[in-house]
C-alpha cells in the first residue's frame, strides 16, 4: 500500500473538525446562537414580515423528532430481544435480580410522579399552542387495557407506535427465543446462533442510525429555541427551570432511597458506598453512558467497595442492561410536566400507563447517550401527549441526561450491594 493510500484509508483519515467538538459544547453554542437570533427576531414581539423565517427555524427540530419517533419502536424491540438473548442470568440470583430491578425502577417512577404532582413545574410557565389539548376523561378499565395489549397483527405495533402491544410482542418472542437457545445449548446444538447474530446486527444498526440523529440535536436545539424566543420571548423557559429543579430533587430522593437500601440490606456502609463509587459516578456524568461506565463500575465495586465478583458482575454488567431507573424517572416526569404545561390533565389510569410504559421504555434506552429522547416518544404516545413538545425538553436534556445516567449507575451498584448480602467478603474470597 502506498503512502497516499495509507493516509487516506478510513482507518487513518481524520474526522471533520466539527465531529471533534463534544456534543455538550455543540449544544451550548447552539443555545447561545439561538438566544441571539431569537432576540434579534423580536423576543416575543416579532415583525410579521419575519413570520415565515421564524416558522422555518423549527424545521430541523421537527425532522429530528420524526426520526426519533421512527426509531423508537425498532429500538425497544431490538433492545429487549438482544438483551434477553445474550444476557446470562443464573437461576436463583437471577430471580432476585429481577425483583430488585423491577422494585427500584417502580420506586423511581413513583418518586418522579410524586415530585411532579406536588411541585407541578409545568404550571410555572405557559406556552402558546394551536394543538388541541382536550382529552376525554378515562376510568380504570383493566379488561380494556388487557384487550388493547393484544395486537391484531405482529407488525401493527411497529406501524402504530403502540408501546404496550410492542412490549407484549418483544417479551413473548424474547422469552421464547431464550428458551429455545437454552434447549439447543443443552442438546449441543447451535441453530439459535444465526437468529442471535441477526438480532445483534439489527440492534447495532438501529443504534448507529440513532447516533446520526443525535448528531443533529444541536441544530434542532438552535431552531426550536430561536423560534420560541422570537415568538414568545423567555416566558416558556421559566417553567423549564422549575422542571430542572424538580428532576434534580427527584433524582436526589432516588439516591437517598438507594443509600437507605444499602444501609439496611447489605453490609456496605453508605459513606463507603458513595466514596468507593465516586469514580463510576463521575464517569457516568462525563460520558452520559452507563454502557461506557460499565468497566469502571465493575472495577470499583470490587476494589473500592469490596463486593464479591459475582455480585459486582450481576449488578454492573447484567443489571445495567435492564436497570435505567434515572431514565424511567425522567420520562415519567417529562410526560407529567408537558401535560401540566399545555393544560392536559392526566388521569390516574393514564399515569398508571405512564408507569408501565416508562418501565419498559427504560429497558430500551440501550445504555447510550440521549437514547431516552427516543423512548420518550413512546411514553408520550401511550397517553396521547403531543410529541412536538419533546423539542422543548431537548434544550435541557443534555444536562439532565448526565444526571440521570449517574443515578442509573448508582442503581446498578445498589443492586450489586444488595445481592452481596449482609456478610462481608472473607479473606479467602478476596
């Protein structure tokens, strides 16, 4: 290979300069530019002659949201199937792990809904909207929910973005495929391997396309913020400040819940738990990815917290594929916040649907940065909220995503500590 060929090969070719700028910095630049443009275009008192230009500013945000909605269902389907097919979960410990994960995620969502219902951050500001927010009052109808959970056709939930039906299909195929895989392994066969490989490739393909869409988020942030400021001034963003505070409070309460569980459910002292996990928390916050933090989490649980390798592996490596408590909490709060912002009351039935949807949507978050934006579209759709308002949340998601990722990792570590029990690791086990 010549020197010219060597320097232009894909492996050695330098990426464009804009790809070397961290996404967080790109979003901050977009915010500054958007505020400047919004002020220049009127800051709440726009010139009618600029109406077309102002409306066109939101086109990138609309395109990004359409792409997110399109990716939501295949991401959850592929993520659930891939996780159930590839994750090795031992019997007794696996059942206890499942209970702990379900409990932690449910508590996180309840904490989020409690804080959102008490503080009502969506009422701290208002937005002007042409979208109808009238909703027919609903009563709890378990039989109706059960009937709606069964799809008329296998592919229909993918087309309709029906998250409940999608969950039923994903779990059904995932459990069956996992059972078939176990049977074939016991018989010394490997006929399951092509199916597992196809699911893995499809999952990787969806994630790569998602990364392309996420790369456009700064452009979407610029457009939606510039348009909002130009048309309505800064009033709509007042409630966003309240929303940020509410989410941080809820995440703090969830962290307190974790420390309480560690205190009474394991031998680890909460202060040692916090100090030992500091590297993992900082890595999670800086990378915004619990998947990227996995090796650090696994290491600190053994070396700094002192847990057994088996317990650390179950919580940090296995549990991390299912445990996204911070993401579930955030998505539930986002749904309630937007409903308050636009005056669309969510009934008890709808909030129960939010709980169920958020649990499974958090599993499909795929442990990658900003994937919660994708699955949030399903949470909104499940209770009839307009997904257009997710664009407003994009402006603060870059920061809250890092905070909830740190809570996701803290939840993984908590599960490991609880699985380790109340007896410390002996010298022989060290």
